[in-house]
C-alpha cells in the first residue's frame, strides 16, 4: 500500500529526496512547492481598488475603499437602484462570504442589460475589486464562484422562427 502524504513538506521531501545531493535545497527548480505568494494589493492614490464585472449584456465598474458600508450605484443608494431584496442579496454575497460587511464603501457605475444582469455584474466587479484590495480573499471568493464570469447569454433568434427555438403554432386544418 502507498505511503500517505499529509503535507506539502512531505511531498517535497518525497519528490526531491532521491534527486538532490546532500546540502542542496529541496525546493530548488520545482515549481509550485515554494511558499504561496499572493499578488500585491492594487490600491490607487485615493485608497480605492477597482474591478470590472460583466453579466449578460451588463457591465459594471466598481470601486471600493475602506468605509462604513455605503453603496452608490449610478448616483443612487443600493435600496433605490435595486428595489428587489433578491438583487440586493446577490450584490452583498462577496462581503458575506469574506466577513467584510460594512467595512467598505462601494462606488459603482453600471450600464446595459436588465436589473438581474446588472446585479450579477456588480457582484462580479465587487469580487474582483475585493481581490485587488486584499489578495488573500481570492481563494474564498473563487471557491464560492464569484470570480468567474457567468458566460450565459440570450440565444440569438433564428430565421423562420418567432424566437430562438419556438416554432409557429401548428394548424391541422
């Protein structure tokens, strides 16, 4: 039966034990076995981080900065712009996942698409901005699926049909 490996150090020793002469560093030349290094935070002169989000035909440009949890979307508050509670819930999911509620002020401009697509675009942009502000949050947001753009869009209309797949009503007589 194979030996069980419990950590990266054990795996590194097993991979390099036979190859490396005594006194050589075991991690030299083996990619992926070094310490995990997160990217540098990307913060501008005003202390903000930026992220672009897309969903369906909507595009959102999102800036976050440390604050008290105030949202400004196209000059409106979160409750004014997204009246439905489900849309507001979608938008704050990245904050709930990372336990960062009421720690950032959000300024956002969103255009294109409908309200559902715009909410998804804001969530995507907010997740990217959080990662740019604090790169250590990336694994949690990636695991929750917020870093991936939802590529589903409306299927185009086909000729000879009233919609993409709908056919005209069949008449027997």
